[in-house]
């Protein structure tokens, strides 16, 4: 019962912070709410007994993506001016409402599963064994690391004064 209450509280905070990310004009505050949304998502993973996903959420999204985003915002000139107004706000809102309607109608039509099937791959040791075994994903993980390094070098090059 307490886990269910924690789940719904975290879900409400995640939704509110996601809406704040989209609606705030101040880019820095929007990034702070994005970090809050990432934290609440990690908390939701914990309530669902997905500890590995929660740890990856904290390490990858909060530890890397959010910090890189904060640094990029801090090094950007004229960040106090905020986002310029966009003439596509109304069409984007309409598309968002339509997608929300489709998701809610499909959830109501098809129902929610009573129990989620958890495969035998439940602990972190099994996940690591499958990821880095001979037929695993070592090369894609290394390529992703190289791409992140190239993005960081590109950001440094773009940040330099000419």
C-alpha cells in the first residue's frame, strides 16, 4: 500500500515537473525541473523493483545528460532572455492533446495488465553477463561512448571564442 502511494506521488511530481519543463520561459529553471523529472522517474523505477533501471537513470540521465545540459546553458550567452516565442505552440499543443487522447483511449479499451511478466533476467549480474558476454553488446556500448566523447569535444570547440 505504501509503495502504491509513493508511486502515485512520484508520478504526480514527474508530470508536474515535465509540464514545467515545457512551459517555463527560463531555460535554466526548465533544466532544473528536467532534473527533478529524471529523479522522480528513478524513484518510480525503485517502486517497481527495477533497481538497475533506477541506477542507470541516475547515472546516465542525471549524472551525464542533465549536467551537460546545465553546463551548456551556463556557457550560453543571453540565457536570461529565455526562449523566443514560437508560432507553432498551438499546433504542438493540439498534437499533444491528440496523442494523450489516443493513449488514454487505448489504455481504457485494452485495459491494464493485472500482472507484469518478469523474466528470469531479474538481477544486475545476469544483465551484466548478457550485455558483456561474447554475443553481447560490448561494441555498441563502446561506440556510444565514442559518440559521447565526440559530442563533448564538439561542444568544447563550439564554446571557444573565435
